[in-house]
C-alpha cells in the first residue's frame, strides 16, 4: 500500500507486530498505552502514556483533553492492540466517530457475565455458571456447580485473576461483585481465530493448547469430527452475536461429551498465535487484521495450512534463575527460533497472565507429530530452571 493521508490510526495498547504492520503499510499512527514503550516503534507519530481508566468515562473531546489526552492528529480509525485496550478503544471510536461495532456487541465480547447470559439464551453449549448477585453464598454455588468452582473477574482475560476454589472454605473469601462463578470442566482447552468480513467468516484457524498458557500448536491435531464440531460452534457463536467484521478469538473446552464454549473476544489473540497462523498458512494475519479494521478489501485467504507450527512460552515459576540452556536444533529438530530474556541469578516474578513470560521458542515442520514431539520434550525439560523453594527462603 502506498502512503495514505486518508487514514490515521490510534492504537490503544501497544502491540509490536501491529505497529510494524502499520509502518509496513505506510499508514500513520499514534499509540496510547498505560506502560512506557522502551523504544518508540518506526513510523509512530506520538506515544501517549496514560491510565485507560481516564478514557473509559469520557463523553467528548473536552473530557479527553481535561484528562490529559490531547492528540496531535484526529484518528480516522481506533484499533485495540491489547485486551485491556478494547473498552477504551470503543469509547474513543464513539468520540471520534470512527468505525465501530455496536455497544451491545462490545459489552457481550468484553463482559463475561453479559456474554454467558446472552449466549446461553441462544443455546450455545457451555459450562454451568452463576453471575454474582445479592444473596449468593458459597454453599448455594457448590450446590449448583459442584466442586471445584472457577472464580473469574468479569472483565479480565489471559488467565488473569482466575481462581479455582476446591472447597467451600476456599470459596467463601472469593465472593465479590463483578465476579462470575463457573462449573469446573476437567478438559483440555483451545481456541479458534476467525476473520469476519460483511458478516461472513472468510478465514478460521483452530489452535491447540498443547499445555494451557504454555504451549500452542497451529493447526490443531484433532480428529476430523472434533474439528467439525469446533467450527460449527464458532459459526453458531458469531451468528448469535451478529458480528459483522473483525477478528475473533474464541476459546473452547474439549469435553468428552461435547465441545463447550469458553469465551470470545473481538481482538487479536496472545500466545504468539498470530505468528503461528502466519507460519502455518503463509499469509500475514496482522496485515489482514488492519485491512478488515479499515474496511479495505482482503484477498482470498487459504483454507488449508501448508505446515504445522508451535510456540512454547517460557515461565518456570517465581524464583531465582538457577540455570539457562539455550535450546538447539540437535535436541529439537523442528526448532526455528529461541529467545530467552533472563540469565542466571535473575529474579522471576509470579506469572499473572499469558502475556508474561521470560522467553519463547518457535517450532515448524511439515508434520504435526514432529512439532508436537519437540514441544512435549521442552514442556518436560524447561530451558530455564529456578532455585528450589528452600534455597529462596534462606
């Protein structure tokens, strides 16, 4: 794409690959982020650092200005780069009259309570759940949902603030407003990513969570019947929500009885899934994402992968790094890239979400089984080792 003055993008929440894509497409952009950006990305007009909470309640440009958001350029489009940027991006789209989805859709794709209630009314199969309300007790939750009970904050994702209460005693202190309580499903999870244009799914890719929050494989190595069931569930959810355009990230449970809906988000996924889609299908999903956000035409996308690709996110747990061994192709034949950001003696903080890791490794091969074998091996022998708990306390 040649440089264009008809577009100016405001990115809410910094996403490195999105910034690189905008620069590659010669589209000017600015970034609003809650955290400092170490090195401003190429092509960025300005980087504004401010709490998203100061955007969430704004009604007009004057409110934004008084809260410290004074942009040099008025955006034609606002794109959420991160999960936390979805709601403030919607507020800014309304204020700047940029392309936006309906308020109802936004609510159903960011608020787990609204999402579950709406989709359960549309016969989407899912685990039992209870939304917090006056009079809810730990005993009543256990009676309806059994044990364990999964406790979630209604507007968090990426595994943040999810607690599994195994007893009534553990559940008691977790009761609070803005929380959702779910039946525990003892089943593997995964996701399906879809590009939607004019209300139609133009591409869908199924991601296998080889190890939840640790390792992903694209495409998933499931039996054909299960692949069909996941795709059917995906279509049912997208049609029920009446999603007309965008990128969806839908998570599911591989229950023995049926494929169950987990949750859905209208944003790019984490866990390097976008990079795995690029590797497996030989097209740039970030570029397609930008084109769909801008309402630009998208070329026909592949329906079948050309290879299997995987990623392992490294995080051995909180502690002091005891040893680091950089993986190599002798030990992992399908390894294509290994990045480790810590050294011996470095402290590692507890992991609050999927996006927090101390390194990652990519794998690629023609055969799914070859990638899976290497990921199996790495998940059992982490390249980053930490000191034992006793050593840390001394």
